[in-house]
C-alpha cells in the first residue's frame, strides 16, 4: 500500500424517516470502477464498539436459565470479558463501567476497576497508516483492552474490505452525522469501487458473505436504499430493488441458510425506525428478490451507532439459524424462524422496558469443566437480562 498517510474515522449518522404504507403481514399480536486521483485516501469504516450481527454459538433460549440483574443506570454497550469465567463489561451512557461476573452459581455486579471512560465511546476510534504500519489512534480505551476491528475481514479474502471517500451529498445520516462513503475497496487494492453517480454506501462497514463477496447498503437520492452484493473482483453481482422513497434505509444483517429446504438468504430490516419490515432475500440472477417479509420489528435505535440489536444465530434446539430481534417498541425480544411458506414468530420474551444496549452472545470454556453460553441485553429501566446455559 503506497499511501503516505491514511486516516480512517468511523462514520456517524442521524435518521429522518417517515412512514411508508405497504401490504405486508404484521407481527403476531449500478456500480462503477474508479482509481483515486490522489494518493491520500481519507475516511473509511471502523467497526462500532461491538459489531456482532451473527453468531455460530448454540443457545436454546427456551431451556436457558434467565436472570434479571438490576443496575444503577441503563446499559449502553455490553462486551464479554476475557478468560474462562463468564463475565460482562457493562458501559452506560454516563461514563461508568461495571462488570457482571458469574460466581458460585449466581451473577454478581461490581464496579469495574477502570477510570471513567469517555462518553463518546460509541464514536469509533481513528485508525492511521504510515506505509504498512497500522496503529490505533491514542483515543482508544487502552485501559480496557477492548478489541475494535478496522473493517470486515476474513483469512480467505484478499484483505479487509473498507469504506472510504466520505461525502455529505446524501444528508440522511443514519448513524449520526450526515456523512456517507462514496466508495469501497479491499484495503491493499489500488482500485476502488464507487457508488452510482449521486449515490453513497449508507453502511457503517462492509459485510462479508461466502466466497469473499461484499454486502453493502447503497442509497440514491429519490430512490432510497437497496442492497448491493459485490464479487471479490469488485463487480456488482446482484442488487435489490430500491425502497423507492428518498431517505428510506435498509439495515443489512447478514446471510445464512435458515431452513434445510431453502437456499442461502440475505436478511435485512427495511425502515427499522418507523415500522420495520424484516425481509429475507434470495438471489435470482442479478436480482435480490424478497422471498418473505414480516412487519413490526426494529434492529437499530434512531440516531445511534448500535448496529447489534438484532442477531442471526441458533437460539432453539433445531440446529438451524434464525433471527433474534426486538419488536418495534423494543420492549419484547422476538425469535423469528424462516419457513418455506414465510416467517414464523417462534417465541418472544417481554422485557418490560425498551432495549438500550447491543444484543450480545458469548461463550466461555474452561478445561475439564463446563462451557457457558450466555446471551445478554440491557434495558432502559437499568436491568441486565441474561440467558445462561451450561454444557459439558
């Protein structure tokens, strides 16, 4: 990479959506290739504090032990603690850090042995490059040793996929400030892949699919958002139809085979801030076609960088993944299963208050002892909700 100096900053956004009628089931009860003109590439994505939207960990929520752990304030971010003993680092919106640890069969809350963290912790840290040397900028929380990944990456792909070239031409601002990326690239590639003229990539980071394909939300004035899937060579492989209205967003979540009788599907939430529609897309030639849709859910709180409020995973005993997602009011956690004839709300868990944090699943394993699989989420009434299962 021949950049003399590159600064990567997280993209921040604000939402301004309006309702759009559509006949859908209700929940029960043009790419172009370009070479940069300058050797300086400014701005690409840095993952938010927690970028988990898909997990391979098995946790049957119906059979798991459930516990409500009262806190003094509403959790904002949850991160699993390192080691073999289950534990969470809990960050609230007031600059306080707490830990919840599992000991003697119960979860216990203590103040974290950390200095008060900056209140803008959700703002991703800068990442700078001097030739081939990559350094996290000093504002990272070195005292907590929190891992932040610079972009989507896989050992099988050429290099991390990153967004770059920030512009304010499409001032929707889904995640905070009205700044979006104009193009993406493999980090060590000379060639960048640009959005259509006048368009932007309204994503926080690229998502990687099988075969080193890249999934992005592409938005155009007057048309709103659509999904784009790019091949590893940067060519546009498939796209969905645009939402059809200015400043309408699609929150891409990922892809999986959700049922043995169905192909791999991409799942996204359309307009999650107003009347969120969960859509499962199948690829038909160069098109991503909605195969099933269900209205009444949300995956992203307005004006935040929390992209991890919905989670693709295996949360029952079927062995097949589904989608764990809040209902529209964020006060109920819902387990959606894909069936050949549509989407089924297989289970739900009332939380009595709106979800305030990311949804986080983690697993702790100790030699010659039990393994612990734990799901945690925080709510606005200052409660940490924990589902905990052990296995030999």
